[in-house]
């Protein structure tokens, strides 16, 4: 249903407590609930429910998990009565801005001392994605990050990665070490046979170039698996 077909409740007719925009101005954005913040993106409700009630219904359907909601596509959001394309785009763009803000907080040349450090850095790029992506961290001899680069993007079930595409930026930046990383949108962390085979291939190829493969990390639903920690590197 298009938004123009839905009669909505004007904000000015709502009780003061149901006006999230005014509350944000008066008491600060940090004091609003998730539903209230989402209601601001939605803008208005329908004849049957306010924007806050609609926001609560959307959140409830995702178990009140913002990470799950952030993965929702425009088409999925439009399935909710009262959510048309414009509202769905507002919601998706808000989550994307949040993700980009996290990316911009990455400290230049962050030092990697353990798998957890790499996870924190890469999770900012890969969290909430509905498709699979393959990234690499390029490190100098002090294990400081020289560059982060996306090697490939794929579908829900996988992405194709060419070993040459991984080694090329490592050689160009004179990296001493590399860390591979990709996400599993399903949340499952167990490496596939393809993951194991690719890791072995990259390890052998990088050794010839005097580049150390330090780890391969799989990310899923805010958790990770480290090949180095698991002893399967």
C-alpha cells in the first residue's frame, strides 16, 4: 500500500508524550526509547495506530533487536501496514548513517594485537549486511593497519574471491602481514570447505611473497571465529 493511500494521525493531535520530535528537543535524544527514535524516521502513523505504536510493532517483529532490523531490506519493511517506500527508505538510511559513523570512528593505523582487535575494526564494516563481503586488513611490521580493503561482494550464500585480488593490494602497500575477513549473513560461524581451502591457498601464496597471513576471521551476528585462535590457520 502506498503511503498516500493511508490516512494518518497528525502529530499536532497527539498527546504531548506521543510527540517524539518535541521530546528529543526538550529532553535530549539519548532519553528517547528505540521506538520513539524509530517513530521519528517513520514520521506518522495510520488511522489505527500512532507512529510510535507502528514503530513498536516493527521492533517487536524483530525481537526488539536493532541489529536484525538494520538488516531488513526496503521490500521487507514495506510489508508492514503503514510503511510505504518513503518510510522504508528513511529507516534504511538512518541505519546506514549509523554504520558510516562507526566506520569514521576507526583510529588511523590502529594496532592489531589480537583477534578481538581485528574483529572490532572489521565488524564496523560487516555488521548488519544482508549479503556476504570479503575484506582484508593490510598491516606493517608493527602490526598497525595500513589499509582496509573490500575484495569482493556476493549474495546471501557466498562471494567469489580470487587469491590474486588479495595479494595485489598487499604487494602494492608493501604490507608485512594480512588478515582475511568475511561475514556469514546467516550468523553461522563454522567455516565452509571453501573457506578452509581459500585460507590454505592464500597462506601458501603469501609466504612466497614474504607476507604473513596472520588470521582469517568470520563474522556473524556480532560474534566471530578466528582461524588463528582455533588453530586451523
